[in-house]
């Protein structure tokens, strides 16, 4: 048995992520008994045990962990194919252009570079319409994988470029964004040690992989919230130097001299054959 149905994968993914048949059934909008039977049938067809079931609950076997990883990639690929096909035909947006690319960018990052890319590409003959899709911290990868975006500006070492083609565009240092009145804001430079454990100014925490890292800093949902909390003296953050473009008068930016360099790439799915995307990448790489 070398094929899997998308329905089977969705059922298994729900159970594997919830590790509870009742919650998985509720998430899928179905009763629990048919979900249990579907998983048992899948195990029989594959000839392996995917889940360990006992009185303590449900856990993944080694084979189940493989299917969780591979199944997520397969479902993302199927979703991406549908989204990009609809976008190519203009069916995803009433009255939308059939020559359109969605560019995912981290909100407020690489602002000047983004403006230059858009302006230069718009001047090209037969340029496609570019829809800029702001994202949260490290969401560009997921948007490329599931088809919400066709291309993205990614920032190493924060974003993973695994599975994508990419071109390096620029390299920059990092700065600590602080309340303007804080004592650290008067320094000419800082180290990572200086900003890692400041009791009255804990580092902001961004969502990643569905959750927040532990720590005393506030959980940040978007750029506006972060800017306000920094201005109020409740938190600080370390950003690429280009983040200076969105600072308020109540903010200060101090170089963090031992922070890793941030390399901005333009990245796209390795299998893409889009002529419009190739033109955008070529324009960006020539700046």
C-alpha cells in the first residue's frame, strides 16, 4: 500500500497533535467511534502501529512520528497546490488579477529594502501585481509551505531556508529597541548579556511553532503591541538594524555588538516554475 488519502492524513494528524481521540473528534466535527475505526483501518493498511493506547492516554510510536512529520508536509503541499492554482486563475479573489504574486514579509522588517524591490520590479515590462502579506515572527516559512505566499523575505538565522531556493540580498547587525528614558538607552553599545536579564525590562516573547518560550517578558502578538509596550517601559526587543525605520520618538536603538549578523534572503519553493516569480527574484538580486 503506497498511497494515502488526504482524509486519512487529516484524521491521523488531528489525533497525533491532540493525543486524545475525544478532542481530535471534536476538532474534526465527527463522532469518536468512526475516528477510532478510521485510525485502526489506516494502521492495518500500512501494516504498522502508529499510536500507543493505554490507560494513561495516547502517544506516538516511532512510525507515528514519521507519519506526523511526513503527513504535515504532504497536506501542506496539497493545500499549497490548490491555493496557488486558484491564485494563478484569479479564482481566489473576485475581480483579482491572474498575474499576481503574494510576497510574505515580517512586519516592519527590511522596510527600505522592500520598497526598493517593489519599485524596481514595478518598472519591469509585464510585471505581475505584488500583494504584500505581513506576517508575524518566523511565519514566512509556513506561508510558503502551505501556499498562502509565493515568495518571502526571510531572515537567517531566525528563519529556516530548508526546502526553499533563495538568493542573499543584504546583511546587517542587530539593535536593542528600548524605552528612550531607560538607562541602557544612553549606552553607545550593548552586549547580549546586557539585555538578556534586565529585571525591569524583560525581553518580549514572540509566538513560534504554536507557542511561547518560557520567560517573564510579555507575550507579543503584533508589531503595534510591541511598540506600545516598549514605549511604556514594559519590555524591550532585539531586532535587525533596519527596524530603526519603525521606531517611535519614545524608543531608542542601541547596537548589540555580539549579536549574530542577520542575512536577508528572498526565498521561494524549490519546485516553482513561475515566470513572474523568476522576474521578481532577478530584480531583487540585482539591487
